[in-house]
């Protein structure tokens, strides 16, 4: 009984800092976090990606893009929490595996999973510092699906596209990248298009 | 008394680690010292450590990049209450770069190791 109590107490206190089981996603994040010393050795590239959305929500939603390295087959997430994320990657070709818009607040969790709705790809060369573009996701109102007098429910769709917003990047952020990498980011937008199987379902704007 | 080892086992089982890369690079300085001492050729390095994680050219030299990335539980976060002051996980990313000249002779070996509380801090 005492043992059970001790174990319960251990779990309770650990509740705040209970170690999460290390996963492949955590390894990828550790590896992809920029390190100036590793970058200076020459075998890596730096990629900047931005994302924004106007999906109506009670709390902030941010994009999580899952890419696959075509050479190694490994997948990793780029979580664009503050509208912009800079990662250090190995040179090679990358393709989009998944696209989600997620939000979390006080234990509540929202996720919009776009799955393979979009095809996207980019390639990197060693020593490059590139800007991959801004993934803009807009809510698009669809058809009214049900109506009860003046009260109706309307379908909500969304459309995502990649735009070049490098010119609008904060000069301080651009300088920060240049300070740590020795190079200014250059625009090399990823190729982004609706997946053929979902193309017919895209809303007309 | 017999239950104590069981409890210890449960606690130790919770201490997990995930890693990827060449295990020899878990001690990058040791590997670098070995390479510096033995000055192995490209073929020798391949034989002992296997295929590198990446190969690239820099300043006319061929560079083999070996990496070892690990994320593990921080034992400091286990103790009752005291553990609340520590991050639950730690990470380590080690790289070892071996440079060869055109005929595959050893030129230099360089180790880079980064570790800290997970998630790593991003300078950006």
C-alpha cells in the first residue's frame, strides 16, 4: 500500500515535468535547430518559412508542415509558431507530406488536417540560406448547408497558397539571419499547388 | 524489501533515450583523437565507421560528415519535488567532420558537439 502511495506521489509530482518519451520528431527538431558552428562547416543549408492564416478560432492557430527528405526518406515537422521559422537542413530534395493548422490553449487542442491536399517541394544546396515563402491560408465561405428561418449553417472551406513576402520581412530579422549565417536570405519559393486528387474540390474565389 | 528493486526497475524503465546516427560519434572527441592518431585513409574510415551521413566538398577537400543525435530523459527531473526545477528532457547533437584530399589521404578531423535542455533554443 505504501509502495503504491509512493508511486502515486512520484507520478503526481512528475505531472509537471514528466519526461516525454523521446521520439523521432524530437530528434528531428534537435537536429534541425540552427547551430552556427555546424552551419559554418559547410554541409548544411538554412531555410526560412513563413505561414499565416485567417481561420476563425478562439485561440491562435499556427501551421505545421511535414516534409520528407527524398534522399533519406526521413520526415520531420516545421512548426511555424510565431509566423516564421528558420531551420537548418541537409542539402537535398524535400516534398510536403502533410499540412496541419493547429492550436492549443489551456488543455484544449484544435487541429485542421489538410493531409495531402497540397503538393509542395523544394530543394536545397549546401551553404544556401533561402526563403521558401509564406504559406497563406484563407477561410473561404462555402454553400449554406442548412437553414432554419434566419439561422443557417454555412460550409467553411479554405485555400492555401505560397507567396513571396521576402521584401516585407522585418529588416531586423533579415539582419539576424545574416549575422548568424553570413548570408542574406534569397527567395527560392517552394513549388506549391493543390494535389490533383483534391483539385476539383478547391473553392472558386 | 523485494518491492524496492521493482520500483527501481519501473523508474529506470521510464528513463528512455532515442538516438540516430553513428554511435561512435556519441563520444566525438574520442573519435576525433583516434582519427588524428591513426590518420586513416578514406577506405579505412569507411571500413571502421561505415558510410557517412553526408559527403560534401569544401575548399577542394572531400568531407565525410558523421552525426549522432540523441534525446533522453533528464534524471535530475526525477527526484520528488526537486525534479520540478529541471527540464524533463535533454538533447545532444554531435557532428564529426573528416577531411580527405584528392587521393583519399586523411587531412583533418573536427568535432562539434551541442547539448542542452530540450527543446533546443533557437537563435532566431
